[in-house]
C-alpha cells in the first residue's frame, strides 16, 4: 500500500527560518510585492474574529492582540519616509533570500514570484537577489491576474507575474558593465521576440523584458563599470529599459519608421503603450522620457505632458483644446487636432489640416495613429477616435489627392 506523507506546516518569519543549512531540495515563494498590498493591516480584520473563535485552539498563532507587524516585508509609507520604507523592504527581502540560500541543498532550486509596475519595486527585488547569493537561471512571465479584478479597473494593472528560477551554485565573480550591456542587447530582444508573438503587451511586456535581463546580470556576483564602481539595479534597469524601449518602438511601428519619429512622438507612443491613460509618478515618466531623449522638465505644461503634483499625465485628444493646437507641427499635436475635428464631424477642416501640415500623404503619420490604437484598451475613447479616423484613411487620402489634382497642386 502507498504511504501518504503528511506535510508539515510551520509558521515563522521568512527572515528567520527554523531549519538547518542545506535542508530543502526546493523552495517556492511568493513574497510581498513592495507596497502593493498592506497584508497585515488587512488581516487584522479577520484576525480579531478568528482569535475569539479559534484562538484557544492555536494559542501560539494568536498570541498578540493584532497581527504582528515588525517583521513584515512591505514598503509602508504611512508611518515612515519613502526612502526608509524602501530600505526596510530591501533589507528584509534580502534577509529572506539569504535564508532561502542557506536552507537550500547545493544545486537545490528556488522559485520566486514577483510582480510590480514601478522601477523602485524592481530595483529593490533585484538588489536583494543579487546580494543573497542565489543565481538566477531563468525567468518566466505567467499570466496570473484577472483583468476584471477591482485593482485592474481604471489603472494600468499588471496581468502577469514573473517566476524567477534560482539555483544555489557558484556565480561568476565580476561582470564588466560594458560586456553585460552587450549581452543584454543581444539576449533581451531575442526573448522579447517570443513574448511579442505570445501577445504579452503593455507593462507586462516590460516586466518580461526585465526578467530576461535579470537572467543576464544575475549570473554575476557583482557588475562593475570602467571606473571600478559597482553597478546596482537602478543603472542596470535604466539600460534595460532603453533596450526594451528601442525594441518596442521598432515593433510597434512595424520596423523601419522609428528613426523618422520625433522624440516627443516616441515618448507619447511608449507612454500610452506602457501606462495607457493612467498618470504615473514623475520618476517613472522621467525615466521613460529619458530613454527616448526627452527632458520631461522642459516639456511639461507646454503641450500634452502635464505635471500634476508629483505625477505626470499625458493628455489625450479629448483633454486638449483645438485652439492650442493650431500652430504646432508636432505629429502628436496634429493627430490630436485631426481627431478632435473628426469627432466634431468637421471633415473639410480635417483634410485642410492634414494637407497644410504635410501629413496627408505621410504613411508614418497613419502608422503612428495605428500603433497608438493598437496599444490602447478596446474601450478607450482615444482608440475609438483613432479607429474611426483610420477606417476613413484611404477614402480621405483619395479625396485629398483628387482635390489636389483639380486645383493643380493647390488645395484649399
Ligand atoms: C504576495 S503575498 C502571497 C500570497 C499567496 N501566494 C496567496 O496566494 O495567498 C505575500 C505574503 O507574504 C507575507 N509576508 C510578509 N512578510 C513576511 C515575513 N517576514 N515572513 C513570512 N511571510 C511574510 C504576507 O503576509 C503575504 O501573505
């Protein structure tokens, strides 16, 4: 007869595991994702009732009046500064990863699940992992979240989590940043190719890209630049973002036209692609802008980039005023102007704008419009306008061409 092994369930902090060294074949963990969920505070709601009803059966689990909070690994900012919260999270996550390293058998395997939209969320995870001694051997983005859950609505929510596979083995000593960069540049686009085909898009695509880059630099104990300075996650991620961005622009525009776009157009496209219509922290937007050569502090409040306290918003056509767009030749401004005229059924004016700005027969203009439409949610108003305008594209171009020949090159 087959014997059934009863699992042992124990409770302890992940930062102090009550097991000897080299004990487990595998460790599988789903740690908190930076500041995403205030677990202990949410648990208090249930804890007080459970304590009353079954507290006497599990006295050691209900010893405190509320859930214990001091060892919780979350970046709380309600009672400390943002920097402090980040440091505490990173320090404790590192401790937990070091514990995994300690209790794993040599050549044991660990899988760590993680998801976060912000760069800080990734920086802390990567720094903690690099410091823990674990070697990252593979990463897999897996669709784990439902689009309809509350937090997904009206926010640029993530649909996937990254499964990070680590081993307890010797790591290469020091990687030179210039070599690591080269490896990332070669490896990441190859991985992105498959992800793109698999339909992973938006912020999830960025995360998957970050995952493949971690596979590259996670092999080293330390990455150093030419001046002998250690390169930490922030610099690594900045570079990874640049690689992903270039790839995305090329892909979105079906390869080839990216070179002819203005930095502001690239920024608009990438912003919409990554964050949709959500506003994001200044730092996130600044990094995205920087990767395409836009200094956000020089551009905000002049056109479609708006500063809103510590956030950045990127205005869509519905938030803009026709009057303000009249003198601009920037592709996005012209597109917004055209879309607003389209919305108001002012077809003749729309054609006039297209001709006067020189975009009437410029395929790049329509490709950008198509690309923006592709990256927006199906129910987004901007997408509806774009799709409406694009469905008339051929007709419009023909009408314009006809009128141009009629008036021998001089239209309107
Ligand atoms: C992302 S959630 C895991 C959710 C789980 N996979 C599930 O489906 O229910 C992270 C969990 O880590 C717990 N946690 C936070 N700090 C911890 C610590 N120091 N030791 C052990 N668990 C901790 C949180 O309470 C939370 O339940």
